[in-house]
C-alpha cells in the first residue's frame, strides 16, 4: 500500500522502519499537512499525520479528491481532524488509542518537581557559578493534595506516580473509570478548591475547551500548581497569565500550548517576531514550558509506530481497527471487527 506520512522528524524514521518491515511503501515528509502540502498525497492510498497537522474540512476534501480513503494519526487525540468532513467523503480514520501512558505521567511529574524545587533557576544560577541558595526554597509533595482532571490511562498512570510521592490524589472525570486505584472521585468544584496541584489529562472537546479560565482559576487555592500535558486548548492562556501575575497560580508547567500549531516542533530561534503571549508567560521564573515532548521516549515512539502500522495493515485487509477506530460514524458495523490491544 502506498502511504505518505507528514510531519516526520528524523528520529522517527528508525522506529517506523522497524515497525513497517517494508510492508507498506511509505513516503516520509517533514512538512506538516496543509492545503498546500496535501499534493504530496497524490497517487497514495492513505495518509499518516500528527497532532499539529491541518486535517480541516478543506484539506480533507482535497485529499478525498485525490483518492485518499484512510487517515491514521500518530496520536491519541483526534481534535485536529474534521471527522464529520472525513465521514462525508468516506475517509476512515484511526488513532493510537493508548501508548506508554507512563511517558506522559513521568513528564508531568518531572515538570512538577522541577517547578517545586526551582531546578531551572538553580541551573541558570549555576551556569554563572552562583551557588547561593536564595530564591530556591521549594516544598514537599508528601501530604499534598493532587487533583487530576481526566482519569483515562494517562491520568491513572500519573496518579500512581504522585501516590508514590505520598500525595493524596483526587480526580474528576465525566466518565467514571473502571479502576480508581485509590483515587477519590470528587466534583470539579471540589477538585479546584481542595487541590494543591492540578494536572490536566482530559481530551480537547467543546465541553473541555478552556475548562481552565478566569472563573475556574478563582475557585483554586492561592498559589496552586497547574500542569498541562494534554491539550493546550484546555487552558485559557490569557487567564493563566493574569493569574500568574496576581499570584493566584503559583506554578505553571505546560507541555502544550493553545497556539502551538505552527510553533512547536520547529526552531524559531531566529524569528524576528515571537509569540507575544508565550513570551510574556515564559518570562516568569515559576513557569516552565516544554515543546510537546511528554510522549518523546524510546518506548512510546516505538509503540506509536507499531500501532500506526497495525492500523494500516488492518485497513488494507478491509478490517476495522477496533479500539483505534476514530471515525465519526464507527466502521464497526461495515467490516469485520478486530480488537486492537495497544
């Protein structure tokens, strides 16, 4: 099967080759998918994309006009894909429903520890041989209350790490998980009011867009730590900046940013004009922003590539991708269902 894969980084090639084993003829493109780069899909059967690719309706329609019938995203989230448009054009969709939740969980806690122990400030001082202890007082996580918004695979993995640090872990999710693993279920308002640390692990939907805003931030403890390794759109960044300035948010750790499209995954060192909101945010010593790298471990990358190739294999065999099916209208009733164990 002929496939074009967009937004491919050099480090991904080895993982993809290992998963593919030359089964599919995959053209690797470093450019993100857009209305302009969609032309690379000419003559292909399927397209593989990533989170910051443009799979909006105009792009979907252009791909469909070229005969594309399948799109596989190398991510859990599918909010970058217009699923309704794809459904109308008969394009099937698949994602990677789960991959190394520990990778995201560990990065989340790494952000938390770096913030609490002021490691970035300490390192910057150390580079200048300034080894005094001023401005470096942190806090223990032991005995603190950590609130998790979203209790899927990643939320549960994050809970396990924080519990290992001796934290009380509370959680909120619109869907009650099968396993609570010692997490206390609470309402969203209770979570906001009780948590010393709030960590976001929810998908981006119309209901969760800007779930962290002026109103919800006002319900939080003074000096709360806020972490987001899920989707940038969960936080109203302007509201977060105001709260940082006012001291309502004491620490902010982000691996995602609502305006990251066209910004993250690329080097903008020499840009004449840089993102103003992000610049103002990162000027604060109690803010750490990483470039959507929480997934970036050897284990996670291999699992992502393995699942992506499985999705291509099954679609080529006219079989449903099971748990990986991301179609607006499930294809499970149209073809033989095959359950994928991620």
